[in-house]
């Protein structure tokens, strides 16, 4: 690399060192040095049934949110990729609009909608499905609804990018040879869209593991996720244990990405067109 060009990298390296590397290293150090030098916090994490249950619950919620997001996002991404340019751009704009709205605002909106006097209960009573308001807010259902709403665009965009790049001549050739629509989807569209599925699922799952605001506002005390637990210990000034929990979460996330990279070749999936 030309030396004059390499100097352009220095500002971003300094930014990453100050605002990313230093905080992470400080977290790692605090996890073994607060209040004294030991691995006691990690021992407590891996021997406590409560901590392990919360980690497993976080994985469960992240997996369910990822699955729901995939089921909802795939048809939408497919419609976006196969529609006319105007419809495609319109749907893409609708998908991107939530990025301009704060997660906190969206979570509060769901609190209003799912409340006992909210719009959802009013509609259910209006159509006669229920006789009295039911509890929707501060439930696992509310957690899933809020998280899927926030994370759905992160699933749609990778799928849309991959589906749009599929060579339409393959579909036309299959149709010309008499293949049924479902057969075309099963043998051509779905296999070629796997890179988008992998990228979207990985992105949504990793983001779900560290989610804080939406589960804290919409979920119940039984849906305590690891990010909320870290926040609780920070509020209690238990910095050592909070740092240890955050470190374990970071290592788990890196492990998941590493496993995907090892077996799915993420560089090829994320960088190559249709995995090629």
C-alpha cells in the first residue's frame, strides 16, 4: 500500500483504539480485578443455575425471533425482488423507514398498542374474540413482537440483495421446460438464496442476544435476558460481575460468528454474488 494512502487509515484506527479496543480491554480487566484479582465472577457465572438459565433463555428468545423474522421477511424480500421497479422501491422505502425512528420510540408505541386499553385489545373486543381486555403487555408475546418489529429490516435487506441478484433467465428456462412454480422455488430460488438466509439469520440472532431496550420495556420479569441482567448489575455498581457477564456474552457472540465462518464461509456468503 502506498505510504501516502496508508496514512488515511490512521484516523479510523485511532477511533477504534479509543472507542472500541480500550473499552473492551477495560471490561476484560475489570472482570478479573474488581474487587480483587481473581476469576471468581466467571466461576459464579458457570456454576450458578440462575445465570445459566438466563443465558439459555436469551438463546431461546434470539432463536425464536430469528425464525419469526425469517418467515416474515422471506416473502416480503421475494416480492420486493420480483416486483416492478416502482413497487420494489416503495417497499424498500417502507422497510428502511424504521431505521429513522428510535428503538425507544418504537418500543413505547408497542406499549401503547398492547396495553389493556390499547388498540389491539380494542380490536379483539370489537370483533368479538374476547369479552374483556387481556394482558398482552409485559409478556413473552410482547417481547417477540417488539424485537421482530425492530430486527425485521436486518433480515429483509440481505435476503432482498441476494434474491434480486438471481439470474432471471434460470427461472424463465425452468418455466419454459414445464417446471411448476413451487418446483422452481424449491430447486432454483431457495438454494440460490441460502447466502442471504445465512447472513440475515446470523445478523438477527447476534443482535437479539444483546437486545436491551425492547425486552426491558415490553417483556416480563420471567423474560430476563442477559443484557438486562448486565444492566441490573451496573445499576447496583457490581462492575466486576457485569463486566464478566458482558465478556461471556462477547465471547459467545464471537464463537457463533467463528462457527458460521468456519462452516459457511462468511466472506464468500457476504461478499460473493449468490455465494459465487
